[in-house]
């Protein structure tokens, strides 16, 4: 069997890319800390304010993970759309199921 | 005549008629994306089920300071998940959500080390791929250890004086001390399904780490497999972001 060492040329670290990843990590960490702050400062009486703010911050975090870490933000538009558009079904599903939950509560109590 | 016809056809050639990658992504990467999309539907269904069942139970109406566990209403999550390993030895009474916060940071950091492994793979830097993959595996194992502790604590149960009825201690699939039976059932299903994803992610990461060390990707000429498992690993982090919000914060 022929034994051959492949000639591999190692390129230097792409500093701009690494810097971007560190930046995204800091964003994620800071948003998580903000979520903590809200969990303990905004009282539970403002239930819907809390829920909406948490959902918005979660979507911001999800955007950074998907667009930067998973690189979807830099893919072709057709690939982006193939992944993002089907998630609209989930949005629809959330609304009907939360409504249904309220209806069950009313029927039971 | 025949020749011209062929040329015209060549000009009109659709990007979907073969020979090129219309989405500028390899078959394997594309299929990983579609698998993750289907997995996202599964997790969405689980979390929406949580929302449905939670909204079909009465919410706790009194003040948060007087909160007690009861079978009558859904518990406030921060009152359930308030333990940290060794906190009683340090004289701390409760540390609400601190432990899950720590788990969140562990996953975010392991996501960064994963993305650095992908970056190293693009540069054909085997040493760096090995280093960052190993850190990612370590982060995944740490997260799994945290989750094992969290589950053990949840199952054994907390201070029974927090209970209004005082009949149950701990949690199982059919009863739990914190609230309605479905609360613990959903906890086990959702965090369990996510934890199983982390577990399989660690295994897959290890296989790729091993293949990198023995030089499989160097022979192949590219490190695209690192990128594909990277997608899976980031997805696990992404799901945790949602679980953290909908199970622990809201």
C-alpha cells in the first residue's frame, strides 16, 4: 500500500471571523443577563409584559444563533427561505393552541 | 440545425437541471438543514403543548412572596428551580434560576468553541480542530452533568413545608409536589428530549473529533463534516434558548 503524507497548507486564523463570533457570544450572554434582570425586577402581576419581552429577547437570541453561528444569514436566499418560511406554521400553531388552552380552562373551571 | 438547438438549450439551462448546487450548499449540509427543520417542528410541538396545558390550568393568583406549591394551580417556575449544588452548605437559602442560568452559559460557550472548530476546519488546521472539538465535547458533558443533578434534585423533591397539601414529596410521571401532574410530566419530556439531543450531539462530536485526529478529513481534503455536526450542535443550543424561556422564565 502506498503511504503518502498529504500536503496540507494551514491558513492563518481569520481574525475578523473570530472577532465576530466573540461579539455574538457577548450579545447572547448580555441578553440572557437582561432576561434574568427582568425575571426578578418586573413583578409577576405584569404577566403579559413579561411574556412578550421574554419572547422578543428569545427571538433576538435565536436570530443571532441561526444567522451567525449556523451561518444561515450568509447562505443563498433560496436556502434561507426554505428554512425560515416553514416556521410560519409554528406561529399559527402557537396561536390556535394557546387559544385552545384558554377554552379548556373555561370549560373545566 | 441540431447544433444550434443544443446551444439554445444550454443557454436556457435552469439551475435546477443538474450539474450545479442551486443553493450553494452540498447535499449533506442541505439535508442536515432539513433534518433540523423537522426537529424544530418536534420541539415546537412539545413547547406549544406545554403552553396549551399550562393555559388550561388555573394560574397562581396570590402574591409571589406567599407562594406555596399546590395541586390546584400551575407553579411559578422560579419557585421550583431554585437550588444550586452545595448552596445549603454555604448558608444560601434559595438561588432561583441560577443553576439553569449557568447551564445556559455553558451551552453558549460550547457553541462558540464549536464555531471555532468549524473555522479551524475551513483553514485545514487539524490541531485547532482537535482542540476546539475537545472543548465542545467537554462543554456538552458538563451540561449533561448539570442536567443529571437538576433531574435528581427535582425527583427527590424540595422542602415539603412549601406544600399546601403536604401529601407528595418529589416528582414522578403521575404525581409531583410542585403542582398538577402534567407539570412534572412536561418537565421530563421536554428537558429529557433536549438532554437526549445533547447526549447524541456529544457522541457525534466525539466521532468527528476521532476522525479528525486520525486524519480522515485531511485525506478527504475538506472538513465539511465538522460544519455539519456544528449545525446540529448549534441547533441544540438554539432549542435550549427556547426551553429556558418557556419553561423557566415565563
